[in-house]
């Protein structure tokens, strides 16, 4: 099978690594990729926001399967263009991707499918905003309606801050605050059938102790030893399958990865958000444990044949990912800083490094080129070992202004959740 993977982050490096390990994947092409991906796949310079550029490359590489990583191209309709050009595609079309592209559309789906989520109001005028803030009370949760790269949500006890964010965003969804640990559950879907991957936990806030601004995610781990037994089945039955069924009834089959962000509140599980693609950095730890070859699974999802797929198999043990970020992230990140120590990190047994925001400078040296620069992975028989390995490896990385959270998976490893 010839696969073309689109994207350039840590998620795509993890996807490329898993696809390269699938014996049925004979050719792996990635656009635009990054220096880490270039070491394991053929990297091409295509503009993935341009459908003609992508379908041209899919044709030139005779791709049997196109896998779309990031949400921007999905929401713009790239999967539709790829399918129209005659290639199987893993990724929802434009309308189905609106489950991530519009918070208010996601709420409509949840309402019509009876999926548990925070009570919410979609607001445009300042009078609507004030009424909703008053109705739900603090802590205030204000979400930009459209795509915001993980930075559209403000959770604050301060009314003026909540109002100001609403004013900046235009259309917003204001909702009740959900109090409980958050998890991410990903499901592969083929329009009808859905198959869950391992549940993971992400760390959205910038700083230790869940302080500071929201980010795209600063680290992740699997498994979740503290999660209630049967969690994945419950999420499949109450969230994922109802969403897939609702979209199908709307005439929008969902083919790709459906990401449910969930809060486990005292009153039961609630959906915080849906995303239309693999989460980043959760994918890095989830795929680390996947034994079933990934290419065949993504192909089955694209072809509508997931119902016939064998049950997934997972490696026992744990994986922890620590995100090394650039100075200034999640605001304006610095770029062009020299990155050293990746070889030393990879020499630590059971550790490896995935590239997220990296580039090669004119002299061929590795430099930073994005907010989240590297994902340092540690694996092991249990979370405490995997975590110690990840941090030992992260300590090898040297980059001016580089930083990372020190508490990824700490509570879970200490059985303190
Ligand atoms: P979202 O983009 O909707 O996932 O929101 C980003 C982050 O904001 C989530 O991962 C949560 O940590 C936080 N958040 C979003 N909605 C709520 C809510 N209703 N209650 C509490 N925290 C929330
Ligand atoms: N890690 C959160 C996300 O991918 O949206």
C-alpha cells in the first residue's frame, strides 16, 4: 500500500513512525513533514492548504490512501477533494469536520443525539453574552465558535476577562463549568462503525499544577490506571456511536478519527469538545502502544470496512510524552533556535524523540520552527518508569529558551488521582 500522509507536527511524526512499521505500507510519502519525519519517509514540498497541490501529489505518488493530519485542511474540505480525485482518504469531509470547526454545530449534534455535555448558549451580541455569563455563573467558560488552534477557550473567574474574550471572538459558545479530570478518547470511524483506541490524558495548561494559559497540549500518557473500568465502552455507547449515527442520519458520514475530549464529573461523563483528527500529543503515546498495524486500520476506516477488522491489540506497559516548547509559547514563540541533544536523548533506553516544530537551517542544523518543538517519549512497564525515562531524555535537550512542564503523569504515576 502506498500512503501519503499530510502534516508536519509531532502527531504526524508518530503517525509516520507507526505507518513505516506496518509491513503492508510499501511506500510512505509525507508532505510537508519535518526533519524527524524525513529520516523515515519520503518528504515532499506540497501546500496542504491547497487542494490542487495535494491531489497533484497524491496522483504523482499513486497514493492508495491519503491520511490528513491537521484540522485546518479537513475543515476546508480537503478530504472531499482527495476522494473526488479518486483516492481513498482517512479524514472527514468538510461538513463532518464541522464537529470541530464549529462549537455551535458540535452542540447541535450533541443535543439531537442526546450526548451528555455542558449546558451552553451560542451568543453573538453583548446582551446575549452577559445573559449567558449570568445564567451559568463563575468559573466562566467562553469559547470562540470557530477553529482557534487550541487557544479559543478562556476559563476564568473574572467577569471582565470573560466579557473581553467574548468581544474579541465575535460568535462564542458560553457554557457551564465542568469540574472533573479530563480524558481524551479517540475512535476510528468508517461512516457507520467506530472502534476505540486507548484513552489518554493530556495536559492543556502551560504550567505545572494546571496553571497558566491553555495550549495545544504540553504532555500526555497512557494508560489511565485511575479511570473507571468500562470507561471506553461507556464513551462508545453514550458519545461516539451516537455522534456517528447522528451525522450519518444528516447525510454526512464521518470517515476518520473522532476525538472526544471528556470531563469525568461527579454527575457522570460530559463531552468538553470534539475534534475531527488525532489529538496532539495524545496520539504520540497512544500509537506507541498500538500493536495492530496502523495502515490497514486507516485503510479499513477509509473503505468502510471497519466492522470486519480484527480486535485491536495493545502492548502492555506505559508511555509518557513531554512536550519541549519554545520561548514565548503559547503566545508568540521564538523560532530559529539551535536544538541540541536529540541524539543523546535517543540513546537512553526506552526513550525516543519525535519532531513537532523543527526545521533544518541553511547549514543543515536542527532549529526550532514552532511553539511545540519536540515530543520526548519515555516508555516502560509502568507509568513511574516511563515518566522517569521521559524526563531523563528531556533533560538531554538543549535549546535557548526551551521549557517543559515538570509534572506530566506525576499524579497518575503516584496513584494520586
Ligand atoms: P476545548 O477547546 O473546548 O477543548 O477547551 C480547551 C480546554 O478548556 C479544555 O481541555 C478544558 O481544559 C477547558 N474547558 C473547556 N470547556 C470547559 C468546561 N465547560 N468546563 C471546564 N473546563 C473547560
Ligand atoms: N491535545 C489536544 C488536541 O489535540 O486538541
